[in-house]
C-alpha cells in the first residue's frame, strides 16, 4: 500500500501557527533598531532583480527603514504617483511566501509578483507576459496552506478587474495557467509535454504557493510571468527586451495596481 508522503500528513488547515510572522517582525525591529512605521501598501516581488537594478540605475529608489526582515532589503519608489515597495531575488515558492507572510503583517495591502518564466506554449512569443490565473501545484509550500488539489487559483474578482485592463506596453500580455515547480533542473521533456497537454503556458517557481497563501489568508496577491526563455535549449535565450524588460514590467504593474487598489 502506498502511504501518503509526509508533506500531506499532520496538516491542520483551520488551526493557527505557533510561529507567527508578526512575532518575527517584532524581534527583527528590536534587534535591528528598525522604525515602527508600515511598509508601502503595494509591494512587488522581483525574483530576477532586473526591475530593481534598472530603478537603481535611474536613481529612482530608496531603502526602506521600516522593513524588519532578516533576509532581504526592501526598497521603495514612486510609480505613477503611487509609492511601491520592491524586494529582489525572492526566488522560489517557500521564500516568496515567507516574504508574503511578513509583508502583510508589516503594512502591505497588495502584493504583486513579476517572475521570469520558461515558455511551454508554442504560441507564445518571447518575450511576453502572462497574467497567471491558476498555477499547477508541483511544489511543496502550497500544501501547507490548502488541501491537495491540482491548481492554486487567483482571486476571481481581481482577475475580472484585470481582464478589462488596457495594458500600455510593447510587450504582449496574455492570461492563462502556468506550472509552478520547485526543481527547475528537473523539467524533463516528458514533464514539459504533459504541461503542454494541460494547456499550461509557462513554467515558473512561485505562483502556486503565492496563490495558495492568498486564498488561505485572504490577502490580495496577483502574479505575472515574464516569458523570457525556452529553458536555454537554444542560444540567445533569457532576453527580456529593452532595459531588460523593466519598463514594460513597470507599465504592466502600474496598470494592475490602478485596477486593484480600489478593490482592497
């Protein structure tokens, strides 16, 4: 008889955790002498770090003194009149959700993610951007937040608002599902073929966990996938376009924030 793996055992989804993010933030503030004010209400996770690098090159960011995280730095900048926080190198499901937990107890009201992704659907151009509506749960973190299921899904109210958005970007924006994996170097030809058969557009490493967290905690999260590569099977891969895609990404994120802020 095949037994359940440990990750599916001893899960009590309706119980609270003993280790709470607000307690860690409290101790971080004490030990690092951080200010007690909130972080920006809108925060962007930038796993590649290209957006933050471009903003730094443009001298548009400043370091936040209110972020009491032991592992990362939070910068802030102005985006079409809105103060936005940004954290770079937030790669992988568990790390992204760790930061999400801490951000929402620190004053964040809307979390956006723009992650680099591998192309699955042959119909997608590279580069392009996918507004992720659901993500295949081929990672571990989501199973600590929601019972087993194939997908984590985005908030339908947020998706409805974004479906009508007019994206002012040279980079094409599509809406659809993706595959979230914990192991990018185990993307076998067979697994990619199965993902393509499911109609998945791309593969990335955070969305399924972030959407599971969002559903379980009722915190607003929207994830985008920046399609930049075909798993380096050919030369000249991982290209994002002008300014390493930063200007296109920021334009799309600004539009998303404008649509979503009235709903939170």
